C-alpha cells in the first residue's frame, strides 16, 4: 500500500509478477486464505537502501527472557545479541532478521533456528 492506503499491486493465486514501484514508503500486506499449498513471495530491492522495521512481539520477547520458552513466538527483527539463550525453546519461532548472539542477522526463512547471513 502506498502512503494514501491505496494498493500498488495485487496478486491472485498462481500469479507471478516482477513489478517495479517508484521510490517511497510502502506497507507490505500479505494474506493467505489457507486454500491450496503454502505461499511463497520474494521481495528484492533493486538498488538503494531498504529499511526493515522490527515486527517482533514485545510480549514474546519478554516471555523468552523470563522463561527461555518461546515456541511459535514472533521474534522477527528483535535484537537477541545480549539475551542468554542457553537451553531456550524456540521451536517454530519466527527469527527472520533477528540480530543473533554474534551480532549477525538471521536470514529470511529462519523459523525455529537462526540461519545467519554474512558478517557485517
């Protein structure tokens, strides 16, 4: 959606496109009705810098810190670099773009375990 809340483009089941959109701020809304198989999408910037905002649940992060149990939590974009994860249960947790213990980001698709990208 653009700054006015209008859709920039939409896709239906089975459609695949590579749209180019103008520079600006956009909100990505991804919905899946559960019909058919899983849905996959790839968002790749062509040039310039992109800003990814943290989408993690503060409640989930607090639960992880307090109990070390956070199955199926949304920790996407959280900074875990100073969190003691010894013995933590992160089964099914969304760790996409989370900053890990070594300071590297977990890559997209990191669910239940952090797959780290290259060092900064």
